[in-house]
C-alpha cells in the first residue's frame, strides 16, 4: 500500500467537499469558496474551491503552520 502525503490527503478532502456544493451554487462569488490551509512545509495556501486550484502560496514562516485565524475587514 502506498502512503499518501499530507498534501494529497488535504486535496482529496477539499475535492470531496466541493463536490457536495450544488451545481447551481458552484459559480457564485469566489470569495465564498476560498479555503486557507496551513502546512508542515511552512506555507499557507489559498485555494479556489470553484476551480479546485491553489491560487496563492504564502511563504516565510519558520515553522509548520497548524492554525489560521482569518479576519474579515
């Protein structure tokens, strides 16, 4: 059995999540379907759940990112 990486597991999970969004709602505002994820590779990634792609990678952390707090201003 091949072990999956953390990144593969996260990608599979958010694909499963987005598949649950009704088709009529899938192309609503991209702001409503953006996911931020922290990682053991010291980055934060922003994902567009409509397109199922990583849109930004934020680098510069010196350690793994395990917790995120998003503030809407």
